[in-house]
C-alpha cells in the first residue's frame, strides 16, 4: 500500500496513531484489497467512528455517500469540510 501514501513518510506512518489519515486515504484512493485490509485491521466500528466524528477534506462526497449506505447512516450528522477544501484526483470522481 506504500503508493497510496505518496504524500507521507511511509516508514514513520503508524497505523494506530495515524488511523484517521490511513482511513481517509484508503477509503478514497484504495483498491478493493486495501479496503478489505482496512475493515480487517480497524473494524467497521472504527471506520464508522471516523466518518461520524472526524471526516476529511480528502474524502469525496461520492465516497461519503457510499459509506453512509454501508453503515445505514443516512440521517447521521457527519462533519464535512467546506466544498472548496474537498477535491479528488480519483478518475471516477467528477
């Protein structure tokens, strides 16, 4: 997964300490196998907590919508940064 974290010092990245950054990066840019690892490592509850309590400008609206469906959380309030801070380089994101 090193290529996913091109903007971070991968050798110093700590999956526990940097969990929010890891989750944001993997849900937005990761492949299916990376998301499976994310679910196995952190569990659904921790990933759900990231969306409910933290959020990230890195995570697109489309990705948020997908995870809302996964967690059946349509009515939950999730923090979202202002639209001008959100962007994605993923080719499938408009």
